[in-house]
């Protein structure tokens, strides 16, 4: 597929608009469609072609990129267009779950539609800039056919032929982000309650988090790969004994513990099940419900 092949982008929220604009800048013939037609105006001014209907947008290009609010909307939009999509590639960048991605892939396969799921690891202003990347999974041949075109959006990262893998990686990365963000919020709530200026505390917090992430992520991965969780650094038993101090400090400061309330029961269970000498990496296994 030529780097200047045509592509259609359906739904022009902030992210969809950013994707379409990047494709136009890269020289691709880009057709755009949105339920509110006025949203196509700025992109048309940049060189995109507006489509009057979703069907027109689909039939305009061999590559169709969807960027909607949620996957139920994707089904509602594209199920009536199965005939128009036949033989084309649908790249779904809509945020969803792995199960939803697999369901869409199964539906697409029944209609001879080549389906690729995508997880965008960037905010709209980051599209087509260094550091942004998109996770892809599903139909490998379709991905390879259009990879050069997709590269106009961001760095491309293939994660597997199971269509749900892009969503799995996406949501798992976001889980790590939310854990960090929530911890930062709790830390600032604690220091703020004591009158510590945020700018005074921020440098140490930033350095601490970077150091912890730098060591913890690869260390946890290595422990999970090997199945060896024993540690002489910070055992689950030590953390179980120390964690009540955090909860007590939250209470004393008048800070809610709702972000951390579930940690103590998990530590208690880990020790009760005989993992007291293990490191925190063991918790990744204990969190699996099976």
C-alpha cells in the first residue's frame, strides 16, 4: 500500500480530528465524516474531503478509521454498513474492552471485513509527535498492508493477532497510570492538609516516584517470569505491619482513605496464605480472581 493511499476517518471529536489532520498533513487523500457535518469544516480547509453520509465515507477508501465515544456506538454505526465495508480494513481506535474488541472482530469476519483494533497511547495534541504510539491487534495482514499509512498518526506497535490484545495493553497501561496519579493525589492531600506548599513537596515526590517505577516495574516483571518472589528488601509481612500507619495518618489528617482502603485486606490475605516473606510482586498473582 502506498504511503499516500486514501483513508477515511469517521467521527471527529478531538481525537478523530487530530487523526484526520495528521493524515492530511502526511499527504494522504483523507475523507472525513461526522454526524454534525459542521465539524468537517476545519479539516476540509486543510485539504480533507467531506462525505455526506457514513456510507460515502466508507466506500471512499480501502482503509476506514473509526474514532467514536464507545464501542456500542461503533456497532450501531457500522452494522448497517457491513456490505459497504466488505473487503475493506476497519481500524477501530475507539476505547473499549478486550471482550468488545473480540466481538467486533468476530462480527467483521462474518462480513469479510478486515478488522484491526487500536489503542491510542496519546492525547490529541500528541498525535504525529515523538513519544506518541498506537497499539494494534487483530488482522496482521491488514495491519501490515496499511502500516505505512497508520505510521502518519504515531509510532505503531503490534501486540498480537488476538483482537483484544490492543485493548488489554491499553487498559493495563492506563491502570498503571491511574495507580500513579491516585498515589500522587493522596500524597498531595496529606501534605496539603499539613500546610506544606505543593511546589515545595513536588520535587521530592517526583524523584521518589521515578526511582520506584524505574526499579519496581522490571523487578516485578522478572519475579513474575521466574515465579520467585522471595525478598529481603520489603516483604509482604513488613508491608502488612506498616500499612496501618498510612491509614491512621490519613484519618489524623482528615484525608479520605477510599483510594487505599482495599490494600490492607489484600496484604492480610497474602500473609494468611503463606506469602509473608515474598515481595510485593506476589500481589500481581493474588489479584487474579482465578
